[in-house]
C-alpha cells in the first residue's frame, strides 16, 4: 500500500499511542493539568510524526524514540512541535521526506533558525538544515544535529536545563575573562563560553570531527586534540 493511504492511518495510530504515553507522563508530573498538556503535546507531535513516517518501527531505537519523545523528552518535543508548526507555515522550509522517513527525525531544508548560517534543532525537529546553500550534508546532520535529537531523548528536561544554566554561567565566565583581555571581542568570548563549550555542543562538534570549531575563541574553547577533519561550521 502506498504512503498516501498509509500516512493518515499511521498518523492516527501514532497520535493515539503518543497521546496516551504523554497523558500518563503528564499525570505523573503535573496531575490532571499535566496530563492534559502532556497528552496534547505528545498527541499533536505523534500525529505529525506518524503522518510523515518519522519513526523506524523495524528497529528498537525507533520505538525508543517514540516513547522518549512522548514522555521523558516532552519538553523538547513541545519546543520541537512549535518549530515544526512554524516551519509548516514558512514557505522557505521544505520537509526532506527521504531524510525524514524512518530516520527518527524531522528534517527541514530551510525554515526557522535562531542564527544565520546555522542549522537549528529542537526536540525531534531539525530546521535550516542547509544554512549556507551548499546542499544537504547528511553526514554532518546525522553526526551533529541528529545527536541533539537523541541527547534530548536520553537526557530529557536536563538537556534544556543545561543549556539555560550553562548560558547564564557562560556570560559570567566570559565577562571575567574579558576583564583581563580587553582586546578580545566580548561577544566572541560569550559565544564560546555559552554555546561552543556547552557539553552537549562540545559532544556534537567532536562527534562530527570538528573541534575546535572556527567560531570558538581559543582563549576559552575546551582544549584537547584537534579533529583531523574540518566538519561543517554549524
Ligand atoms: Zn549543536
């Protein structure tokens, strides 16, 4: 049967299953209000993911992805669903069906990003996947951006919490270093401390064989062996 007929069916089934998981997870954390919120977020994301054929049912990790996206990773899923909805409304965002179907991720070529020239990942959704117009680099996308998708599934809300706390601490560290190195642009130090040195980013850049990245300032970038290959600067 073609995907044209299977997609709505899969969308409904995944929405139901994800919605149930989200309701239970939300109930545990936030009572009836949590159950409602969790059920809606997981159900809406599940409907879109099912329709797009995102999950790879032939492998355990596809099932793990569904369960994690609908429970422990729900904060990321809520953010990712907002990104998906924004991208559906943006004419520049094309869903790359071949790189999405059974790949446990939503891959948008173009679409929303918080920074020019950078891909952007929230929850299970990758946006602006070809930021420089050089064509999609699936190796980079799988090694860096998709790793963020799995980091959210494994670390759940601790993933988002780390980004927030790391950014706050990073501003302080960057400001203290800048006081002793006034010739260095403060913006570069903040970007290195807050973003590049974030353990989840460091992990992703290293996983892509791209450490230290070109944008990271050597005064603050984590030391360690340089990668032998220059990966995408994202
Ligand atoms: Zn990253």
